[in-house]
C-alpha cells in the first residue's frame, strides 16, 4: 500500500494590534480575532490605559497608552483602527510609517483631505489599507451584488436605502459621536455612510449629491434626521436616509431594475423586511441562477414557476469574520484590499459634498473637487 504524506500548510497568523479599546473592539473586532484562524491579538493601545488593560485581560495581548511604543513592536504586522473618527488619520498614518497594514473602521476620516492623506501614506509605505464597511460582507449583500453585476434585474435606474438607529441603542464607551468636532457627523458619517458605500458598491460611482440634513429631536444639536438624493454616473437616481431618534432599527435597501427588483434588509427584521433578501423576477425557474433556484420553496410545481417574488435567507455569518479573513488574505497574498482606501475616500467625498449642498442649497458634483471645503452645517 502506498503511503500518502499529508502536508500541513502552516499559514502564518497576522499579528494584530488594536488602536482604540472602545465598544466596537469589545463587541466585534477582539472576539472576531480570537475565533479566527488567520489572526492573533498581540497588543492594544488606547488613550485611556485602563480600557486597554481591561480588553487585554479579556482577550490577550499587551496594553499600551502610547501608540508609537505599540507600533515599534517587532512582532506586530497590522493594526485595526477604531478610535473617534477625528483620530483615525493619526493612527493610520503612524501605522503606515511603521510599515504596518491597516484595517480602518468607517468612516475613513472626517474629511476628504484627511482621507486622501491616509490613502497616500499607505500607498507610499506599500501597506494594505482596508476600510471597515462590513455591511458589504452580509450574505444578502454579496448575493445582491452578484445578481446585479450579472444583469439579473436589468438596468438599475432607481435605488433607496434607509438606516436608522436610536442614539441610545448602541453601547458606546464614550459620547464622541455627538461632539461633531470629534465625529464629523452624528448620523450621516456614522450610520448613513454604510449606505453611501452600499449604494456605490451596488449601483456604481456617484456623480452628484443634494442633501437635507437637520436636527429634529435629540438633546444634542447634531444631524439626527438625514435625507440625501444622489445621481449615479450610470444615470440612476437614489435616495439615502437615516435618523437617530426613532426607537426601532429601521433598515432597508431597494433596487429597481428594468427586469426585476431587489429588497435587502440587514440583521433586523420587521413586517416590511421579513427576509434579508427578496428578489422579484419575471424569469421562469429554468432561467434562474442556482442561488435563487436553491433558495426558493415552491408552493407546488416549481418547474411551472413563471416569475414572482423569491425569498432568500442566506446563512447568518458574522460580517466581521469575513472582513477579517479578507484583510488577512490581502496581507498574506500581497493583494489589494477588498474594500480600499479609495472606497473610503469616495464615501468621505459624498459626506463633504452633502455638507456643501446644505450650505448652497444646490446639487454638488462628485467625485468632489478639491476646491469644495469641509464645512459641517450649523444645526439649530
Ligand atoms: N463598522 C461598523 O459598523 C462600526 C460600528 C461601531 C463603531 N465603528 C467605528 O469604530 C470607531 C470607534 O467606535 P466605538 O463605538 O468603539 O467608540 P467608543 O466611544 O465606544 O470608543 C472609543 C475609544 O477610543 C478611545 N480613544 C479616544 N481617543 C483616542 C485616541 N486619540 N487614541 C486612541 N484611543 C482613543 C476611547 O478611550 C475609547 O476607548 C468609530 O470610528 C466608529 O465609526 C464602526
């Protein structure tokens, strides 16, 4: 009998340091690293050393209250940056200067100029810069993207997306979101930016934005009620909205094509979004892609299906797990990030364009011209 020798490929784990030890590190990034087979946590930096110590005592690694000291570690390959938005730039630029790869939480920066400097610093250093638009990794979004790219719903002329989350719903460690100097925005840059990115991911590049951003309810005078119209380079039109006062997590993205419709929901459901993905088609069963054929529960004779709604419930997997796996993959294979600094920058330009639209009361062209300033509206 011939003996077969099994070769175990020992892939080197990416050694990660966290920049920031707040809520999203505890809820998502640290547990995701712990359960991943591609990464390990070696250090945590926070301006508040106690937060870094508590996180390392729960998840491992060495605590730091000095960023340069952590970045000086030889056994550190990469960092995840999740500090108040204003400090993303200093974290990313310092990491790049030390040759460390970066996964930077959304938003990339507070303004487009900062975003450009971050992209340049990472390009110059030759390190991976991935942006934390984790909603792209939802199973339903991946399927929708594949269907749209394959032309399954024809030409998309119209889309809309809403994402609302009450200000008290999320267990933040600090109140930085409601200090516009630190956050750059309370709703548009924190919640809606996910949908700005999803809109561009699914429909294509933007050509303009027109915004209506107001303060309606919260005690903090910030953008808690956000509406934006958008034009896409394809000629499509869209509407993006969000708020921070309504008690439910409101969520839904609709894409209307010439040959079908896609409704997407996130991880919450409601009577209006009872499945993560619903696709309307006029194609018969034999003309459907496998992902839809396999998802559909026929009422009787499946082969007689002549079109209608197909409900898809993809297995619920953590988008953070896929996000981290993509980051490790880019580093170990020397590939560009799956969600790049330019993706982050385009979303940043959209926000800055929306702010300018509020000042001028008019449409602002995208990609953003360098001459458009970053000017947060004065809410009342
Ligand atoms: N992708 C997502 O869906 C998602 C979800 C939540 C948060 N985030 C992003 O993560 C980032 C952090 O959010 P959070 O909810 O964890 O905030 P948080 O308020 O819970 O924590 C912020 C942490 O940063 C620390 N900090 C403050 N200034 C610092 C500095 N200069 N250097 C290092 N640490 C500093 C604070 O001590 C605190 O521990 C934000 O950019 C946010 O947009 C993304």
